[in-house]
C-alpha cells in the first residue's frame, strides 16, 4: 500500500506579476555574456548540504550557486580590474596540439 501524500500547490503567478519582475530585474542586472565554466574545490559538508537542499527544493547545484553569488554581491561595491590585468593572456594548460 502506498502512503497517501498531501501536496500543497502554490498558485501560478499572473502575467502582470511576471512582467513586473522581468522589468525590475532588467534594470538591476548587468548585461550578461556567454556562460563560463567554473571549477573549484569545496568543503565536503557544504557540498552535501547543497545537494540535500537542492533535492528537496527541486533546484540544481548551478541554481543554488548562482543565486548565492547574486545575493552575496547584491550590496557590494564592485570596482573593475585594471585593463592590464583584465586583458592579460589566460593561464592554464596548453592545447594538446602545441604540446609534443
């Protein structure tokens, strides 16, 4: 026998609510470029907490990290890096064709 589960469904947002939200976020956001892949080390406990939270809330790890970063930088003053630093060549592995 399957357990009876009771679900609560939230009402769908009205079209006017969605349009107002899009207009408010469009004013606040900086134009976005192409997405960039990021790899970093993370504490095991933080990663497990994120996976557990994402499972129960129906969010991906990407969604959680992007929302966290957006909230973190919301009240920060961000100064751009100097052009010399911004335009320097990327550091990393050399392409396989160049390495012999």
